[in-house]
C-alpha cells in the first residue's frame, strides 16, 4: 500500500512539470493507482471481516466445548454445596435446640423433692416406711418411674384403690416438674 501511495505522489510531481499530453497520461496513471488503492482497501476489509467471522465461530466452538466439559462438574459441586448447606442448617437447628434446653434447665427453678415430701410425711412416714392410713402400700424403695406412674394416675383418676380420693386432693396442684422432683426424692428413701 505504501508503494502505491508513493507512486501516486511521484506521478503528481511529474504531472506538474509535463506537457498537456503527458499530463493526461499522468492523470490516467494516477486514477488507475487510486482505483488500485481502493480495490486493495476493499480486499483488506473483506479479509478482515472473514477473519473476524472465523474467530467468532472458533470462540463459540471453544465456549461450547468448555461448557459441555464443565457442566457435570458444576452440577456435582452444586449438589455437594446443597448437601453441605442442608447438613449445616440441620446442625445449627440442633445446636440451637440444645442451647435453648440447657438455658431452660439452667434457669428453671430447682425443685426440692424433700421439701415437697414434707406434706406426705404425716401419712407415709419420714422415710416412706408406713402404709398411709393403713390402707396404702409402703412407698419406701419404689423406683422413680413407679412413683411418677402412681402420682400421675392419682391425678388423672386411673390409679389407686381406697386412697384414690385422698391422693387426688394431694396431687391435684402438682405439675409434671413437681411430680418428677417428688418421685426422684421418694426413690432415694
């Protein structure tokens, strides 16, 4: 392209110092050189467009190939991340529940089973060694579970013989925590 431009400049210089006939020749040569430059420019533009299209197509092929090769890995990683996130969520919920239970246990008022048993002493004896009003069983040596079952049964009317009515009055105001504390103490007698 530089050679063509140099030729056009050279022809123009010669054109200025020539006769009319020579000027027409120089003019024709200059026009031909300009046409050649224009044609060369069009050829370069076509080649550049062709190269750009080929680069675009090749880039698309490479992107498609990379996508196909990485899709299973991305899916596997996504599945693992979801599993780990689910496991972490489950663990966090469990830890939260455990902490709440420990806080509740630590802040709940401590029930004194021995203090609760003071009401029972007059009928059952200091160590649970008596038959209450000579009509009940001796409760000394009972397990915590057996005492809880009996007290809950008295409270809901499903346990007890002759003493059922008397015991209902004694257990009516005991909640589950008080029954558990009283049963724990009685099981130590």
